[in-house]
C-alpha cells in the first residue's frame, strides 16, 4: 500500500511524490540495480562478494531470470537468499518478485500471500517505480483471484503515480474491473464520496439503463455531476463506443415461438417473461420497440419467414426455440436479420455472424461450479452426474473448465439405479477396503476390535448434477458412508421452489447455483414479483424460463454492444450475462445453500 499517498490532499501530491522518489534510507536498505551482466555472471559475482552485496546480486539475478521467463531458475535463486538477512527494501523487492513468479504460474493466492509481508508497511518510502511495480502486482493478483473490487481499489490508489501509456492502461483496467461487478456489488459502503465511489456510480448508472440510448443519457448525466472525476475527463474506451451504437435504435422485434406441440408450455413461459419485461419498461416511460408475434410451430420455411419479417420492418428476431430450427440457422453463411435464438445449435458449429444463441444451458452451471470450487480452495474433486447424453454434456463442461484451472478430477460416478447408489459411494470412498482392514486386524488379534471404517481423504468436494429426488437420496447416503462432511457444489436442478421446509432437510449444506429471479438477488428489480402476481407458476421452477424470456427482451437492444465490446456484462434475471467468441450468451449465477430446510443466499466470491 502507498500509505504516504492516501491520507493527504491533492495539494501536497507533487511534494509527496518527490519525497517518495528520494533514495531509501540506510535503514531500509538498497534496492537491486539493473545490470547488463548475465544471470550466470551475477551469480558468480555473488559467490565472491560479502553477504550483503551477494544478496543484492542474487536478487538482481533472480529478477533477470524472471524477465527471461526462466521461472524455475528464478525460484531456485530466491531460495538461496535468507529472507531474514535482507533489509526491508530488499524484502519488498523479493516478495514482489515471488508474487510475479506465482502469477506467471497461475497461483494468485500464493502471490497474495507473498505480498502480505511485514516489510510492506515501508512500501510508501521506496522509489516510485518500486511502489508501482509492487502495487500493480497486487492488483493483478487480486484480479486473478476474482477479487475485482479490491483489484480496482488498488488500481485507483496507484493511478496518481502512473503516466502516459501506463496511466491509460490502468484507467481502462479500472473500468473493466468495475463493470464486471454485479449490480448489487456497486454500493460499497463508505465509498460514496471517494474516487472509487465515482467509478462505482458510473457503472451503476450504465447497468441500470436498459437500452443504449438510456445508457448514453445516464453517462452524460453522471459526467455533468462529476466533471473532475478521471472517468469524466477521459471516458473509458468502451463507453466512448456507446454513442455510435446508440445512434442505431431498435424499433421492431419479431418473437418467433411455438404455440403448439411439446414445447408449448416452455414457449408460454418464455413469452410471458419477454412481454412482462416489455410492459415493465413501457410503464417506466421508456421508448420501446414494437413486438410482432410469429408461431414457429406453423412454420413451413425459414426463408419465407425472414421475407415476411423483412417486409414488416423487423430489425431483430428473437427465437426460434426448437433446436432443429436453430441448427438450420447455424448452417447458413448469412441471415437477412440479426437473430437471437432461444436455444443452442451444435457445439463447435460455425454460425453466421448475425446469429446469437441464448438458453438455460446446464453447461453454464457446470462451469460456474468449477469456478466457485476453485475459488474456495478446492483442488481434487469428484463428479456425480446422471447417465445419458445430458449428464455427458454437463460432465464435459465441468471437466474442461476444472482441468483448465489446474484442478484434479479424481473420479466420475454415473447416477442411474437408486439401488446401486450406496454401493457406488462406498466404492468411491474406499470404505470396503477400510472394513476389510478392520476384519484382518480382528483376525490377527483374535478378539473383537472397535474399529470404525474410515473414508479416503484425497477428495476435497463433489460436483453434483441431479434431480431433487436423486439429491435427497445422495446426501443421506454420503453421511451413512462416513462422507457427510465432503462439500457438495450442485446445479440448480436439485432445487424445486415453493416446497415445504421439511422437503430440504435431507439436502443440508449443499451449495447450488440458481437464477437471480428465484433467489431475488436484485431487490431493485421487481419484475419477478410482478410476474408472480400475474402468473403464480413464475415463482416456481418455471420462473427460470420467465427469467430467460425477460433477459431475452433486455438483451435485444444490447446485442450490438456485447459484440462490439466483448468484456461487457449484463446483470440479468437468469444470471450475469456475457457473450462468448462464438456468440453464445453465457451465464454466471449467484449461489445459495440449504440451511435447516431454508434457502440461504451466499456471498459472491468474485469480489
């Protein structure tokens, strides 16, 4: 931290920077100096020097090895330097270098631990360049550890020390970190009148606006109220693009859904959610596009539909829902009208640039579970999924995401026959081997031994994708098999809203991700309550489809923004929404846990 910067007014900043830039006192020690010598030459000089000089030379050599991307050699050199023999300035340098190496190895928690050294209290007394290096390393570590708000706070603190390209890059990074936060994280207590609070208020203004025009108006209003804020004087590049995008208003949407057939009830919930969001926006006095309904169950030709829609002046198609139709669209090179399909085509299918795809994909929840388990410090996991194609897709999504972060997948259990579940869990946790060891010991001693079976201890957690009925059997079985203390991360499929409290007692402690619609994580958005009063089923399991329908409406005017600014995130009622490179809407969901038969919302560990 730059303790000498924070408490003082800007009037003294110039003098303060000069003081901070002066040479460290002899009490703090000398910092390693850059050298033209090779790593080997520096180490040779160190072997011939007195201890204090040798330590400086080795620090320089370790730093040079790191810059040459030889991380193994850098670590080996650092291990040769006794930390207690270093003066504070050198300890700060060594801690910063250790953190940089840890980040290069994708270990942000190790980096943060390295930076949590007592010598850091003297950071503000060191030369400016060392302060910058250390604090930017801390900011990068916090970001890599998904602590976006803390990372932004570090970058705001370091901003006055930066200049030219470094200052501009830091400015843009602050905005990317802030705008990645969910809406309910933008009201940080105590930050209302601070520079960070200004960034948060700007993000809140843009996230709360439902259309590009309203976003632009919110930005202009914020700038007028905060003319001296860094973001007002230099608008982030992402926001500068909004003015151009806002000049292309969306006036007419075609909603293409089946009114008959197997998907009729799903379609009805999506349509109700879509229209509920439309009417809510109208009641708020916002100019909204007109909606024209089309029945995809009576569709004979996609070409005929698009010709009809074009003739009617449609600028955006929302739908279809049917997977075969989405696959047909995905096979085309071009579409005459930008389309937001409400399902997904084949994975890896190269789709036309006008096609966006959105759905309640279980794969999103699997990836979210992998992210959260890793953030919680889990490293070795077991997957329990149903047999069949759906379970295969969920498993593949979790496995790819989990192993990409460095996680270890210990085993996979296929849930198929309830009668086999107890045996599967016993085999997984190797309880039979434990029981056999107890029997052998009893036989050897010739007397009865009071030995309790013990499970294997190399499993940190279980990822579970299951129905409520399956989950109600799994949790008690784990407890019976001495594995009741193993954390479980689950998809939303085990949660059935509006059940009695006793229904959830057998799910005690299970963590699961769920839509903001059903968890009510955004109290400022009353659409779920309004829809529930009109359609009671919107408060139950169908609420997920109502949320998706509402989000489809809110996404409609912002698809061009998501495409032009890929780092944009939208706080939706089906999740925190972003766009992947293949133009699929991806969701990040909030978390809850079962506690004493109740649903307890959990803090988002991304900030």
